[in-house]
C-alpha cells in the first residue's frame, strides 16, 4: 500500500475546459485522458455544467463535502448525490448530463 498525499495530486483541466480535477491515482501511472484504464480524482463543482464526454468510460460520482447536487441523467433523472448518499453510476458518453446545486 502507498500513502498518497494531497501534495502528490496532479491538477488537470476538465476535458470540456469548465474546471479542474485533482487526480489522486491513475492506471497506468502517468496516463492521459485518452489512454487510462481507471482514474481516481476529485473535482470542485460550483455551477451547473455538462460533463465532458468520455466514450467507453463508466463513471461513479459521489460527494465528499458540501450540500450535494442533483444529477440529471436520462437513465436516472433527478438523482440526488450528497454526502452519505449512494454513489451515482452512469456512462461517460452521456453528454446531456447536467449538475445543479441542491
């Protein structure tokens, strides 16, 4: 097991340019947005905005702080994601997803 400190995170812009993620770990190490097997990251979300399209990627979203958000996805409309709630799972090719603060 390896301890990963916040100072080790890599800051990367969102693929759609709307914000930044703090990448905690990725496989393979050093992979970019076009060739990773999996990624673990955090992002601050401060406004409603479509997600970046990531074809063939399954996403799992959960809140670790804040008031939560409402996730609008065709397959699960009105899903609430908040601290302590179940994670939301959806496909990364879904470009119609929008977040709104709860």
